[in-house]
C-alpha cells in the first residue's frame, strides 16, 4: 500500500495527500514486526544470531531519511517523497517472495 500511496502524497493533492501520508504511517506500523517474524522463521539454532543481525541492520535506515531530506532540499518535498518508493517495493517483494529462501 505504501508503494501506491507515496505517489499520491508526492502529487500534492491537498487533503487527499495528507490522508495518504497518514495511511502510509498506519501501514508502516505493522511492517517491522512482520519483517522480523518472516526473517527469523525457520532459522532453527541460528535464530539468536539472525535476530541480532536484523536488529543491527536497522541502523541502515538512518541513511535514507537523510537522502530523502537532501532530495527535498535540492528539489521539493514532493520529489523527496519519491525516494522511499523503491525501498517499499523491495519490502513488498520480500513479503511476497523474497522470504522464501530455496536451499
């Protein structure tokens, strides 16, 4: 849903964009618990190590808000909201297919 709502936010449709942004925050609220559960599923004895790597990878999320701010500074906030689209697209891929690792 976030992939679909971000262009609405970026489009500058007044109150519709504001509602879309609030919906994005709502849909993002369930992402981390879902990603965490999918990521550590079936790790067996490696579950502790896998969960620690997943928690440490959260630091990578500190880079993209800066990138979004930089893009917004050199263009506009509307264009800045386009930056997360590929990230949300990857999360969609991971949720649908990427978490099913083939041995």
